[in-house]
């Protein structure tokens, strides 16, 4: 019996942005078999190797997404120590040096030196011949606001995060900061405003065409809108920039599965598994693709491995829950009790997801073994 493949549990951004200043990361997708009703599976996004464009700030809003990416802090503009000024020889009306010397004690810092904000203000006042509208930003404020926004995203407050990202954009250099646009895309997606999210990802790519995470997340949004060919272009661009990201290979496989091209889907699922052998979603998707192709022995092998992984994940979450419950029982302060309660809730949710993965994988494995006439596990 043929299997109808479709995408479920698409993850993307948050994060996942789970970080100290992380951003949403990379989204993952899972192919499901419509012939067997099953509770949706939430994919836990594996953390891929750091891509060439490291500033991925998208917190994984969806558990399957988005690698946690930390914002790349741009170098802060600090006063540079210089030798005492030498009396200039002659007069040069174009010299900028005199304007950078602290002459007014009211604008100078407590130690007689100008602050970074004072210097930025003076530099911004300089009219550049080639672009009179160009101003200098404040990268430290951008990074700080992005970090605050990411914490709000992780706390489930996309509106608050969006406000922080919009404020950060005011301190960005020139035409803007691609990380700010990237995170705004994550926030808009979390709010369900997908068209606005697409606009922000495209802005990020205009400034940083090799932003692999932006290509991946934009591909996920286009896939959800059934704009498959456009999604494929962005997934392929992401892979070209960062070929070792298993999430993007898995995502590209799901698009081909949705286009009913199971052969290409299997190729990309296999690549994702080769890059990260413990990638549950990709391995289960590969097993489903092999079932569709009639390669039952290969399907049994991949689904058997997926079940083992699900069993390990379930056991881990059960131990995590026990440890959190002990912490809660021993909590001596309101703060410790609140922290333990949060850990208990997180472990319970993760355990439920792991349990669904295990039961779904076991159901698929039993179907394959029935077809092969082999004993059940």
C-alpha cells in the first residue's frame, strides 16, 4: 500500500532562540504517513556545527528548529589610546583631529576623556561627501537589545521581543543589521504573521546574501505556503553556504516528499542522517521514504534505529523528571522552588514528546515487519 507523504511538525526559529544571546535557529521538518493516525511529533532540533555566518539569532520558537544561534557581537567602539597631541605644523582646514579633542569640560567624561557616546555623536555630525545621510551605529546596544529580545522569544513573548528588535534597528549601522532583520522574522513567525516574516528574512538576505540560516527559515515559510520551487532555491542556497547542516537537508527532503518526488526526498534524508546519525526525524523520514519505494529491508533498518533513539530519549527525559521532582521537594526558597517547577514542567513536556516519537516509530516498524513476515520486536 502506497504511503502519502506530507509535512508535519515544522520547526523554525526559537530558540532556540535559547541562548544567552541566541537566536532562533534552524527549522526542521518531519514527514508523516497519513494512513496511520498519530499524535503530531515535535522534533527536537539538533545543534549543527557553527555555520560560516555565525550570527544566527533566531531562538528556536519551534522545538524542531532553529539551531540555537548566538548573536555575533560586533566589535565595540572604544576610545583608542593615542600619544599626546603634537602641535600641528601649519594649519589644515580639513583636519578632523581638533574636533575629536575634548575641549569642553561639560562634555568630557569624569576623567577628562570623552565617552564613546560623545565620540559617536561628533562623528555622526561629520557630513560625508559620498553619502551625507550615513551615520554610525552603536553595535553594543544592538547586541544587548538582541539578547533581551531573544530572552523574551524564549519566554513565549514575541510581541515584547519584536519591540526589542525594532529598538535595536535604530542603533544599527547604515542600512541595518542582518541579525536584527533575521530575529524580527522569527518574532513575526511566532506571531503567525508569515508574510511579514518573509519580508524580514529577505531584508536580512539583501544585506547578507550568504546568511545560511535566513535562507533555511525563509525556505520553511515558503514551503508552508506551498511555494515549493522558491523554497527549494533557498534550501539549496543554504546548503551551498553551509553544507554540513543536517536540518536543511532534512527540510529539503520534506519539500520533495510534498512534491511526490520520493526518490529525491530519500537522497536528502540520507544526507541528513549521514551528517548526524542521531537525527531522529531525518532517520524516520528516510525509513518512510524507503517504505514508499518498496525497499522494506532498508526501511526496517532505519526505523529500527529511530526506535532505539526514541527509547533513549524517553529514558533520558524520565530521569530528568525524577531529578527535577527531587529538586522541587528539597527547594528551600521561593526562587529555588520556581526554578524546580519550571524544570519539572519542561521535563514532562519533553517526556510526552519523546513518548509520542517512540510509539509512532514502533508502529511504523511493526508495519514494515508485518510486510516482511518477520517477528515483532
